[in-house]
C-alpha cells in the first residue's frame, strides 16, 4: 500500500496529543498515532523514548495526563484494561502477563466472563475454533503448565489469549527481543495472517530489518516526542535510525587486530556440569582465552552458555573439569573471591533485569553492590558510590533523572547499561558478558560493542556470549561454537561464513561448505 | 468392638478440637489465594468469639450471637482490607495490628463475661445433635454428624471452597490475582473487588471459627480464649499448601495432638505404671507439631507447592 491509500483510509486507532509524566520523567509529550485495519504499524524509538508508555495508555493500564483516543471511530477513555479489552484492544506485554503455575487453557480464559462453571471440553474447542478462524495452529498442549513452555510458546499463548478475547487491535511490545530467528519467523507469519483478517497490529521492535520486513508504516518517537510517521516502502534503515537518534550514527564495528597477552588469562579444561533434572548440561568444554581478545560464543539458546558463565563466576557447581585463571584453579571458590581475582560478569537473562541487580534500589546502591568490598571499614562510603554511579551514567549515557532513581523505574535498556557499566568499572582482567544488547536500541547496542572493543584494546580478555551472528562475526577475534554442551569448533571469523557457523550450532560437524549450501534454509542463529 | 468405639470417640474429639482451626485456616486460604497475607486471623477469631459470646449472654438468641460474631470479624477485616488493598499498607504490619486490635477489644468486652455460663437456648441450638440420615453413615456419621452442626459445616465449607477454586470461573480469576495481579488486571479482572471479596469472606470464616470456639466448644469465657489458634491457622495455611481439602487434614492433625495431650493429662500408662507428664509440656504439643510440620513442608520443592507468587504485595496498576 502507498502513503496515499493510508491517508485516505479511516484510521481504526487514533491517539492525539497524548501526554504522560511519571514524577519528574515526562514519558510522552504530545504524541499522536494512527493505525488502520489491515495494517502492521511499527513503533520505533530508543530505549526510554516512551513507546511502552504510549501503548500502556492505549490498553488502559496507564491513564493519560492529557490527550484523546479513538478506537473504531469512537472517542474512548479507558478506566481499566477491561475497558480496552471490551473495545477490542489487546496487548502482548514486554514482560509476559502469564501465571506460571496455571495451564495454558486457564491463562487464555482468564478474565473472560465465560460461564460460572468451567467447562473444560468446551473451552478447548472454543480456543481451537478461534485459532482456526485466524488460520493459526495452536501447536500446544492446552493442559501444559506455563512454566513448561519456551519463551516463544509463552508468547503464542499471549497472542491466542488476545484473539480469544476478540482483539481487533493487537499490540506487541518488543516481541522479538527474546525470540530465536525461527520463532521470530513464525511470529511474523501469524502477524501477516492477522493482517489479512483485517486486524490492526502495532509492533515495537529495535531490529530495523524486522521493521523493514514486516511493517507497512513506521512511527518514530524520540525522548517522549512524536517525530514522524513514514511508509516503510519509502524509507530505509539509515533514515529511520537518524530520525530515531536525531543524528547520524556510526553503524560500523571496527575490529583492531588483537594484541594477545603472553600467558592465557583463563584455561577451561574438560568442564562438565549437571543441569536441571540431572541431565548433563556441559559435556566436556575446553577453551583458552587470552588478554586483549574477544572470544565470541555462538550457540542455540540453552546449549550451555548459561552454565559456562555461572560456573566461571562461581554461581554454579561443575561436576568435573578445571578452570585455571591466571595460573590458579578457581573452581570451588566463592563468587566473591572470584570477583576479587578480577573476573566480572554481566549476564542479561531472558526476563532482562540483569543478574546481580536489585530492582528496588537506586543506581548508587546497585553500583556499590560490587565495589563496596574494595573499601575497608564498617561504614558505607556513599559519596564514593555516588561519584562512581555518576561516572557510569555519564560514560554509558544512561538516561535517568538522577543516580538516586530506583533502578526498576528505568527502561530496560538503561538498566542493562548500568549493569555493564558497573562490571566494566571494576577493571577486570576477564569480562564475561552474555546477551548485553538484548532489547537495546541501535545506538545503545553500538555503544556496547564500542565498550567491548575498548576493553579488549585495554588488554582485557572478553568472553562475549551473543545472539546475532552478524555481530559476532564482526566483533570477535575468535568464535567458539557450542552445541548441546560441547564445543564444536573455535573459528577464525574472517574465514568463515554465517552458514558455516549456523551448521555447527546445529551440531553438523565436519561437513563441507558445499553441504552447508544445500542446508542453508535451516541455518539458525542463537 | 470396644476398640472401635474408643477410636470413634477419639475421632469425634479430634473433629471437635480441630473445627475452629479449620474455619480459620480456610479464612486464611481465602485471603492468601487473592494475594493478601493476613496475620490478623487470631484477632479476627477473638472478635468473633467475644462478640458472639457477649450477645449470647445478654440476649440469649443463638442466631443473633452468630450474626454478632460474623459482623464483628467482618468489621475487623474491612479495616484490614481498606488499609492493605485501598491504601496499600504493608500487609504484615497491618495484619499484626489487627491481631493486637482484636485481642484488645475481646479482652475489654470479656471483662464482664468471665466465669458466666451460656444460656440453655444457645447450647440447645449449637450443641451436638444427630443429623437425620447422615448420622447413620458408618464412621463418618458418628464422627461428623452426631456433633455440633459447626463441625460438618466446616468440612462442607472446605469442600465448597475447593470446588470454587478448581471448577469456577471466578475461582480461577482469584487464583490469577494471587499469582500475578498485573496479569489479572490486564485480562480485565477487577483486582480490587476480588481482593475485597476474598479478604472479607476469609474474615467471616475466622469469625465463625471464633463463634464455634466460644459459644459451642468452650461455653465459658476466658481471656484470650483462642490460645493462639489463629497463629496455628496461619501455619496450617502453609501446611495445606493453599489447598482447602488438605486444610481439613491439617486442622484435624492439630485436633489429634490436642486430643492426645488431654488424654494423657492423667499420666501415660507405661508397663503398668503411670508416667506423669508436666501439663505445660502436653499443652505445648500442638505448637511443637506445627513447627515440625512447617520444617518438613519446606523440604518439598515443586512449583505448585509455592505460595501464591504475589502473596504480600500490594498492587498498583501504574507501578513498574
Ligand atoms: N510506571 C513507571 N513509573 C516510573 N517511571 C516510568 C514508568 N513507566 C515508564 N517510566 C519512565 O518513562 C520513560 C519511558 O519509558 P518506556 O515507555 O518504558 O520506554 P520504551 O518502552 O520506549 O523503552 C522512561 O524514562 C521510564 O523510566
Ligand atoms: Mg518498552
């Protein structure tokens, strides 16, 4: 569709002059949005630019300070999420709103004013009918508990739930941030079907290629303000980035040749570990890392990344093997001793509140959580902590009203910056970082890559567990591919292709590049 | 035959001794399923016990007494509900305050009632009686249905609550609120209304437990009549892993231990001798058992055994 045809069409959702403040933070200032039926509308903006806030007002979770909203031609004022549901507006939140210990079915029918008595058979049938109306395969056992599902499946439950409630407007807040590429592809197929069914779909994502692939139009926000709405077909990634950031940004990852230290910083040998349910999660992992290099780790989610990180940091136990750090065995040491030896870890889990942060404390306290041990004496030196926190906020461009701001009130990206900043600030000899750009906007992601490069150039050994193969291949000096708890190979990124890496990630070892070609379509990323 | 009779008798005593704890445990479950930790159970029981006893003494009408007990505990839980749900105060502190409040009010009201016995109408209505048909059921009949109607009512309430949570739409909604009020709210469930309903209904049940204790079981007023039964109930909520059917087991376990204590007050027969046991130690048995039981409960690790995930948290929609 062209821009003209949207201008002609009656918008199904219209927001006008929306303002919302949280205390001193003006999250939305005079924002507008128009979305038509049969359209996939992307919203783009840096972390903390007010995208989630805007959507939360469209679903009745936040009440706007000012502005008007129309849905289906009707001026609405949502007093609660229920009002929004009644007007056919449904949202899949950044943090899923599901109950772990209940079944898929129970989560789907939650709050739907069905019969007083739950009729199990009827409910299952109705859910399947709803799905088939949208040409969607349930693909799930409706009696499974939510905690037994993968992230992608949980998201499917959320979508089905919204369809079941009769949503005509579906909002997805960063749905792809934690999905594998395959799961993302599946999601997009579903969204395209819904578009055919004349739903109005709003999607928030930081990944520009996804915006280009799936959306019809894009609305850009910057620091809480409306910037523009453009046709996807008439724009490109570079232009979108500039509108989003307000200036041209450098989207290049420069890789300086590694200046390796003479001695390895860490040697891992024959590392084995038991995971949940007694299944072996690491089956003999060997690798060596030197100062001054970035060693990348690529693998399908759950191949042992988390276990490697946790064992090195002293948070989990290995069943056998050894981890020698600067000539000294560290297996079995307590996390604090390991930290003192100069190993820092920033791990961003799927739920995104980084490991080792306390959501209810301010930035100063979170920074001091790690560095207070360097100080002696009984009393905390808050002035020292404050200076450090301010330092980190400045260096990492954390957007926050002050260092006294409670961490959980920051947007996800800024929380991650605090985490990485704190760990880098400890001046470690080994920096482990896992998924540091999860959910970060482009500007922030490149900032993180830049920091990792700086660390490497300063002689730090960087172990980078990543998701995006393109990035891993660009930034790493060596790339270790793991599969099912084993190291498949350690590659030179300059000499391999994404496809080679993808095959190794799937466990195909020693196949020729020719074989790789024929299997290209099943190449995964993390 | 004689053994059977004495076992029956003991089971009857267990049911009698466990009923007020069962009511209070069910009350606690109702609150906690909706995410509200209520440490005021003891206070609510005392409110129900004292007000009903007072009305029973002064008016002699059993139904009026029951109503007074219920209203008193409802009023108590309304204060708690308003504070914790609408004003979002800390649930632990508010619950403790409710217990202190209930204890104080009942002591004050009890000053005039100490040592006076209940009028005959009360015991006639609330006392033990054989229910037609049901009392003929083997075992269950004598244990439950030849007792005060409060005893089978408590068991029936437990079963009803169980069905409520597992089979009904609003029961499911309640569980969702206790686990994740944000999810409930986003699904269009009125979190505040459900929480109020559950806290008030829970308070009502504590009140009924109190009425049973003062007007049926004890029959005579004594300061702090509950003797910590409300606290036992708080523990029994955990023991029952928030399952009303298991609450029956928990409350009757308490009854059994109390019963054993009573039985051996005259000494434990041992090799033809009688071992005298300090009465205070026997009185401690139920409480010691509760502590042991809680220790063992903590050993079980399963997701479904966890408390409602949002237990004790206030909910405000615009919070992060
Ligand atoms: N419930 C809240 N309480 C306090 N501050 C909030 C809340 N929600 C959002 N904010 C603030 O509003 C700003 C916009 O946040 P958000 O809409 O989440 O950004 P985005 O989704 O674009 O990353 C951020 O600075 C964030 O800290
Ligand atoms: Mg957001």
